[in-house]
C-alpha cells in the first residue's frame, strides 16, 4: 500500500445545498505511483480528506502487460488496509508471518493497530491487474488494537434491478458482510451489464461516495467516469444512479469519526506525537515493526517529518 506524503486532519464537510437540494461534489483523482504501477488516488485530497472512516482510496488499473507490482517493506499504525481485487493476483506478506494471495472477487484486510509491516507483489503469470486499495482509520478507542490479518474469499452477493451487488464490508438492507470493522461503515461493488436506473436507500447519518471502476454513471444529470469520485455527503435518505451498460461502481460510506485523525506517510494517528514515535521506531528497526519473512526486496524509507 502506498504512502500519503502530507499531513491532514479530518472532519466531515457537507455538500452545498442549492434550492433545498443537496448537491454532488466531484473530486478528480491524482495519478500516483504504487510499486511501479500508476494509480488514480481519489482521497485524501484538498477537497476531501475522509469519507466516514475511509481515509485513502486508490484505483489500480486495469493495467495490461504493465510493470510488476512490488511494494517493499513498510509500516502502518492506526488503520486497516483494505484490498478489493477485480483482475490479477497480489501476494500479501506481513510481519505476523501472513502470506496470502488475493484473487478476483476477494478482500484482504490487514489491521495495523499498534504496528505492523507488510509487502505486496504481483503474482507471476497474470498480465492484467485491476483493484481498489483503501485505508480505514481506526477510531481512537481501537487505534492500538492487536495487529492481525484477515482474508475474505466469500462475500454476500445478490442481483436486483439489473445490477449485481457484492457487499464488501458492513451491512446493506438484509445483507451482512463478515469483514472485521471497528466503526459504522459500508463498502459495496455494483455492476450493471445493461443500461439501468437504480435507487439506493441510504443512512442519513453516513457520509457516502461513489467511484467508477469501469464505465460511466450519472447522478442528477452529472456524468462520472475516468475515476472522478461522486461525494454525496450526509443527510441523504436515497440516491438515484443511472448506470451505462458495463458500468462498475464502488460505493463507500460510514459514520464520521468522533475524533480528528492525522495522516503522514503510511501512518494514521490521533496526534503528531504518536506518528513521530512510529516513524522513529521504524527508522530504528524496532521490534514494533518486525521484518516480513520471505521478502527479499527493499525496506522503504520515510521522508522527514515536517513538524
């Protein structure tokens, strides 16, 4: 998982309301590099730092016959890394000794808590890679939880109104995903084989956003494609989405965190001091971040802390 080389503090900002109607905020991604592969980074950005507890969203690919992914050993604290795989395979290894290949339609979830290190590599023989990689900020009361790794090869799926749904985390109507989480949250993949219009029931206490992973969709006569994120804000009870044939959308949402968070490099924390300590521990090769067994590549070096 790549880094964020900036410091941000979170808190929800509402979409503007015009003529009594909540508007949709468009957030255009920035192109970044993850282990040699270009990705579209939707958050964090100046316009939007957090969406519920989601604090990072990269869309990788689809890349065909591109460079192999190789993200060297690096640390995390205070977050969960979340990978939703659509094409290709990635090998995850971490300092707990986990070694897990993630395949299409599966989720890998690593809970960093007090501290963990991991690596990610392409699996030989797969020329296409397509995935969404996200971070979930842990709430203050769980920021130092014991690190762990979970793999979810089976997730709730159903078909309705011409759309295939896969629930990745949290609950949706009568469905409940098995995915571990520490605060109110949801993520869902929606795919429409044909043109369709869909009305989604929302929780007004959640922030929501939709990102196209393939194709086009429209909300309120605005068209979204090329990784433009549609931020819906809070207070909505529903949203109507028009999906073009072949459109795949990632929906993310959740209740805003009660406490602000800071993001620096690969760390998420609730104070500058805990982030500075984590970076010092990584640079000192502390046992807080043990070596990843079986990985022979480079150990990533963080930039200097700016404060």
